[in-house]
C-alpha cells in the first residue's frame, strides 16, 4: 500500500529524555507493545515491564520483561505507554490512579474527534490532517493521515474515520453527499480520485492492511457498500459510473475450510474495475472480479471472474451477452458517438 506516517513518531530523543528517571511500563503485551519496546531501546530506554490483565506473571518482549496486572500502576513513579486500541476501561483506571495524559501516560491509538478544521492539523501522536474537513465529522488516531484536496465539498452527516497507521486521500473537486461513511483502519489506505462524486448513504471501509483506490471522475451511486479486510485490494479506474445499491467485496472476510482435504480454501484477495465502466443497479462485485475497460454490467448481476474490455455482461453469475460494445453518459446517436470518439483520438 502507499506509505503512511511513522506510527512511532512520538518516540524521539526529546520524549525519551523525559523518561530517564521514571519506571516505564507498556500496557499491552502484544505485537504493538513489542514494537514500542524496540523503539524505546533505540534511545536507551529499558522498560520496567508490561501491564496486561490476561498475561499476569508471564514474560514478554525482547529482552523479556515480567507482565504485571494494572494494580502495579498504583505506584506513582510509573510512566505508562498504552499500546492498546482505545478502551474506556483503560482511561477510567488511569484516572482512578491519578494519572494525567502526557504527564503520566500517553495513549497513541486513542481516537481524536474533530470538526470544522479549516487549516492543517498535527498532534503529539503524529496524526495529521491536510486541508479543510468542511462539515464532516472526523475521527483520527494512531499516527494516521487525512489529506483533503482543493474545493472538496462534504454534506452534513459525512463521517471519516482514519485509525492506526492508516491514510485517506480525497483529491481535488470531490463531492460527498450526506450520510456517507469512509473508514480506513489498521494500516489501510483509501484514495478517492479528482472530480469524483459519492452519493448519499455510501459506506466505504478498509481494515487490516487493505487498499481501496478510485481513479478520477468516478460517480458512485446511492447506498454503495464497499468493505475490505485482511490484506484485500480493490482498484477502480477513471470515469466509472455506479448506479445505486452496488455492493463490492475483494475477499470473503471469513475463513472457509475444505474438511475432506484438510486445508483452507484460498479465495482471491482482490477485485478490479477498468476505466469507463458502467455498473448497473444492485450489482454485486465479488472477490476475483476483474472487469475490463468500457464494459457495461447489467442490473442485479453478480461478477466474480475476469472479463475483457468492451463487453456487456449480465447474470448470476455474470457472463458475456454482447461483444464489442461501449457506452456514453449522454444519450447519443451512433453517428454522434463516432464523431465524439474521433474528437478524443485527434486530441490525443
């Protein structure tokens, strides 16, 4: 996926210097906690141990440290780096023990809610917003980025959530209607191309190191549902038209096992749409779908395999019903279509 910011940007020389005389604990004996331990060691900070209710008295990390219960934090000289996702119970306990954020603990993955930001935003944890979020409700956390281009218009009820080392790019002149939700979580990436439109009640979500990319000038109809997880990828070309109630997946989202042969059934982890494709109402795009340029997909179809360009496809599952076809946004005669194609060819 495209690069994101360093999720541990807050662990720097200045921050580590402030920890020299403190007993440092990492709350969360798991992968993120281990990464934080390694970053601290680069600056000569050796942690006292881990905090984790589920692994009390175990040993974890490199070098290994004892895992204590949260009660250990009653010692006031402790400094806590919370490696967990956001939990109210963690905040409540830290508050109960008299801990103050930044002074006594930091919580890099906490969700920060923002609205009406009309200038660039950067915080201690490395979260960054570039551009005007307009009327959108934005939640950002875990050293994530939201980049909004020029002249982007967002209606009331738009929700944008960018969490844990993720990135969302909304390019110039995009329009997003009311009640649209865009979420990139857990090291994921979403890109919306220039001059694109997302109609009302759309739901676009990538989690678990997944990637969603729309090219320029795409028009997404009402109630679009696009969900990816577990390293999946969806790529859409330029100048595509989606009718309403379209559903898109690039992977199954759950594991399916072949019990007769003692193995997991591996399904495709991607779906793709080429340039200038028209997706009809109620279409389902499933894992393995690869739709070539200038295709038309009939209403209520289900697409789960590869199709060449300039075809009309329809059905459940979809099949080719007509070869060598094309389409235009405008209602045109064939002669007008040919003339317009000549104009494009000459301009190129």
